[in-house]
C-alpha cells in the first residue's frame, strides 16, 4: 500500500506557558490531510542553515510555508521598521530563508500562504509594504472585525493573470478571496512571476518563474474550508498532485 506523500510544514516559534514552542495551527494540517497528504511540523531555530535541513527535506514530498500573525523582520529587505509592524519571529525568518532555495534545488513542490507568500518574495530579494492600508491607492486588506466566519469570508475580487501557473489550474479569470493581512508585496523579487492581483493592483499570488515543480504562493488563506471554494480547492488539488508525483519519482510504486 502506498503511503501518503510527506509534506513539511514550517512552524512558528512562540512562547507557550512560559516556554519556547514550535507550533502550527490546525487548519493547515487538516487541509493537507483532506487532500491525501501527511503533514509533519518542522521546528525552526535562528541558527538554522540550509545544509542542516537538506537531509530532512530530501525525505519530504512537499513544503508549506504557512500564514502567521508575525511578519518578516524588515531589515531582511533593507527597510526600517514602521510603527504598525510589531510582531516578529526571527527564528522562522532564518528557517524560511534557508529552506526555500534548498527546497527549490531539490524540486520539492512548494506552497506559500500569507506570511509564506511574503517570505518567498523576500527570499528572492523582494520587499514588502509593512502597512498596506497606508499606501496611496491601496485597499485595507486587514481582516474585518467579527468571528472566524466573518474574518475568513471572501472579501474582495481577484484577477487571475492569463498565461500563468495559477491560470493553468483554475479556468476562471475572476474569483473572490478572503483577506487577513496588513503587509504585502512592494517590489517583486527577481525570478518570481505575478499570478494574480487585487482590485487595487496589489499582487496576491506569485510563482517561481523557472521552477520545474509546483512553486506557488498566495496572499489569501485557501486552507480555510478549501472544499467550499473552487479556487482554494484547485490550489490544494494541484499541490497534492505535485507532491504525489514527487513521491512517485523517488519511491517505487507498489506492484
């Protein structure tokens, strides 16, 4: 019997009951299992190096960079901190920046969500708006006040750009997505391609231009009830298929 593809999920480092902890919220893990994948939480440390994680990444069939309430430290893209940017996770920053090039070199399918989308941009030399709502002509992309149903409900339109990787897996050129972020792409990293934009022109999806495998990241949260939203479902379905294909290349199929 063939096992589920093993997908690494980057952790956040936070304090729990007075102790440092490595944690991932359940919605990401549940979504991956819904699509036939086996998630494993990857701890993070500030001293992590790409060489340290390569032996582990070679045993995986995919990598997910999740969302988080923390932000990439602005010094990583050459900016001074703005007052609205108050929550950091330097351990996660170090891990993400070290792991992304290794994962891509290994041909691992890569899915970035919200913070993970921003991490991918910074890893490729891009920069971020630290408070999108203060930029002229930009919408307020923060989540609305209310319960989880309100916060994760679709809140703005999305234009999927023609000819891209996202357009190849979803037939419609328009969709509606949720929006729970304050930061966003200011300068797109070299080697990345914009795949979708919000009504204000803010980039909402990117791909690694020359990646041979699935390498997409989105600003919204498709892990929230993905089966109920056609675009979210298409994204997870394509990622799962890519992970299964990766597994098939490195493991013999059962007779």
